[in-house]
C-alpha cells in the first residue's frame, strides 16, 4: 500500500533553516509528482510547490519561491523540503502529498514546524 | 491565480440530514476539482476527484457535482463519522489552490 512517511516535528530559531523528509513506499517513486502543502494553525491549505522525482523538475507557488527548496533522493525514494530564513509566519504543519491520476491521492502525516527563540 | 470561494465557512447539521458544500471557481476549471475531508490532527483525505468521481473506499453517500464554475459536495445522509473540515482543490492551473474550508459539525 502507498505510504508517505514524514520526519518528526521541528523547533527552530528565527532566521534558521529546516529540512524535512517524506519517504515514499508502495509505488514507483519516480512516476509521480510530489507536492508540499502548508497548513497554518486553524487555517486552510496552501500549495508550496512540487517536484518530479524522475527528473528533479520543480514548480513553485510564487509566494514560496526563495523560501522553499525541493529535492529528492531516488535511491531511498525520499523527497525533501528545506525552508530557509524562518520567521513566525513559517510556523505551520507541512504535508507532502502524491499527485496521482485523481489528484493529491495520498498524504503524509504532516510535520509541525515551530519557529521560536 | 485561480481563487476558490468555499461556502459556508461552517455548518451544523443533524444525523441523516442532507448536507451541501459549494466552491465557486474564479474562472473555468473544467472538471479539475477535488474534495477533501480533514479530521482533527489528521491529514486531508481524498473524497471526490474530477468533480464527480468517488475516490476508492469513500462511502457512496458522498457525491460531487458541477454547474458551470460552481462545484458542490453533497453528503446524502450525515453520519456520526462525517464531521470535520472539508476543502475543495482546483487542479486546472498552477498554483493549485484550495478553498477556505467548511467546518461541519453535528447538531
């Protein structure tokens, strides 16, 4: 069965960076785009960007360009997102999700990032 | 960017009641519309894709429809496990955008 297992919660200081992972299993990792989605506390969902593991091609929401960097390690079927120059506005839950034929069909469990000194 | 205006923001309904949630797209998105359910502390779960197609394992009391650029999610007979927050998502043009969410509670 398809699973996306994300790394654990992170507490980071303002101005620092954080890198989180999303390990895929149960399907051919290189065949599907992986997207990242932000959910601020009590708010809706925002699409950050996506990466195609086979080629490393990426697309970003303009709002997150310069903030998020997406990479993959095909050898371990793992996608990564790094967020830089963190502020309190970056405190949120971040999800990875697979873009299947029917849209975002499988989601990771989410990573809670807290930015605090 | 395509804006997805979702309504109502919240709603309270009784067991077995019919519930309808709508999303209005700011431009034509064809059938590139999905619906998700999110329960507290959990990730979103796909309910409907292609505006009207039921995702695997989703109960048949959930259905989706389209009228022009307005999309609806209907729960035909509300069950105790259905409360949560519902979101629409347009997959027509990047950046993919979500509606603001509808919080559904049991009365």
